[in-house]
C-alpha cells in the first residue's frame, strides 16, 4: 500500500525527522470528480469496516456550500471505490432545523453492545455548529437521535464502550471568551442522550506552540493495550492563515479522564500540494482511522477539497509518542 517516499518525506528523513505516517502513492484517493453527481469538494470522512470492506462516510460539499454525507466502499481501502449515486444522509432542516446549513465531519464508532455504529457529526445551525448523533446498522438507513451538545461545539466522537456504566464522548466546545482557548472536553451519559459531568481533558497550549489556542479531536479514540490513543488537530494561526497539524495523546484505559501522555511535536502536517492548496490551504483533517493487524490506515481531508490516505504502524505510533512525550505539563494551561 505504501509507495516510494515523496521528495519531502526523503528530505525530512535526512534532516532527522522521524515520519511515522506514509502517504499513499494514490493520493488523493477520492476527489470531487469521483462523486457521481455535481459536488464542489469531498473531504473529512468517517471510516469503518463493514462486511470486510472499508466504508467511508464522506463529507460532500455541494455547489451551494452546504454539506451532506455520502458513503464510499472499497475492498482494499485504497482504490475501486463504489460511491453511492445520491447523498446517503442529507441534511433534514424540516425535521431538524439545526441542520439548516448542512451536516459536516462525521466520526463513526462501532458499538458492539448495540450491534450498530454511532455517528457524531457537526450540524450547522443558525446558532452555530453543534453536535448531533445518529445510529445506523448498514449505512443505508440512519436513525437520528438529535442534538447532543449545543452550539458552539464540534469535533465529537464516542468511545466504543462504557466506563462504569456510562458512555463517554470527546468534543470541543467554544465559548465567547476567545482568550481562554478551545480545548478538548470529555462528557458522560447514561443513555447517549443526556450528557453531563463535563470537564476539560486536553487543553490547547499557549503562545507559539503548534497547538496553541485551538485544538480538536480528529478520529474517534483507538483502543490499544497501552491506553486510548488520541489523534488531535492543532490549529496554528499565522499571518497567512491557519495551519492544521496533528498530534498524539494517550488516555488511561480504565479512566479516560486521565491523560497519560501527550506529544510535544506534531506527528503529521500539510506538506504535499493537495494538502497545502485547496478551498482551505494547509489543512490535514482526519475523521476516521482503521486498524488491521498492526497497520493503521488514516483517512484525512486535505485542504478541504479531497480525501487522502496515510498509513502507520501502531507500534511506531506508540513508540513515537513515548519518545516525544511532553513531561512538562506547565505548557498545558
Ligand atoms: C474546521 C472544520 C473542518 C475543516 C477545518 C479547516 O473548523 O470546520 O470541517 O476541515 O476547519 O477548514
């Protein structure tokens, strides 16, 4: 699945930067022209395995600027995508006024206990982006559960299991107080509908850091023998716009409110032309990853325009995190 190193990947290696993720030589793997109906862009897809195939629940932005979800299926997760001929899940502003400006950035979690998948997504309401939940058994029909977090809130995903009988969600609320920053929170629920016990889990750093002021969860938490692996995005604000890069953290397996490790450096960032130039430049934005054996396949939106794939070895990710573990928590406000 991995191709030869790109020129940038080779230069980084020569400079001593350890690149854990390898980009697919087929990147970008899905673009707007692959969608069987008119679309502006396709990006930020949730990912899972369904009947042995890779399924992506993709955010497709239409030519009005409103997003919906369309499913794509592939045997190898790289090529020969079979894409639904029409939107798989479209916004439904009549029944759900909070979806008036579209639905975005789905994160898909397989819930064995329910024999179903939970999809947390951003609904773009008149009051701002908020978090909604739907469940599905086949990615053909969906049952909307409605709003689970009021605006402004996004970048949400469920853990696949309960903790002490309660479901847990990671999400990223934003308050009107810009200078307090936007952090990753954890919340709990007895039924997936009523959420409470909210607390900040991972704060954005401050100052010049790559993840200063604004961070958010990327794909759903991944269970590993060493803890829940978290991939999150940091939004660095610069004079020429934002740069979206990714870092790693590890949460305690039994008590996910406990952050065991957090990387100091970013582990992946925009580099290739399809990541640096698009509708929004310099963005890598994964909403899904799939583990098979020891290989992690990371599906990410690139520059808010197309979908790309990078793979990594799970052991390498954990080793990298240990080597880049930021022990000085004073930098985390
Ligand atoms: C975030 C989300 C993503 C988007 C990213 C970069 O706030 O809205 O959907 O990919 O910005 O524009």
